[in-house]
């Protein structure tokens, strides 16, 4: 089932806190998390937007520590997706001790 285009767009901006930035492991974590939700997800950084459910697309953002990721979701479970993404990014993609 695809997200309803009549659903409101929800957005949040989150800084990358892990020193290694957005490499393969964090991209996998974002895409895997997002795939568990029906809502659509776009991720933006450096004036680019990509599909947040695609690991390869996320890797093209080349985001580093301190860069800000903009998450845009649309769908009924969008608030839950944003909450889960916020926790994931704040944890440094679970790479920080």
C-alpha cells in the first residue's frame, strides 16, 4: 500500500553526531528502519533529496558529522517514523559508546 498523497508532510532536521558520518552502516540502519513503515521517506542534505528507503541513494548524500539531515515523511504512520528516526540519529546510529 502506498502512502496517501493527502496525508500531511511532516519534517524534522537532525544533526549527525557520530564522527564517521553517513557511511554504509548508518545508511542501512535508516533504510531498514524506514522499510518497517508504510510512510514515504525523503532524506535531504547539501541541497539534495533522496529516497530514505534506499541504502545506495542515502550514501550519495556524503553527509559528515555536524551536517544536518532533513527527514520528510508522508503517511499515516509518519509521526512514529519520525520519532524512531530521531532516536536513531541521536544515538549516533548506535555507533557511539
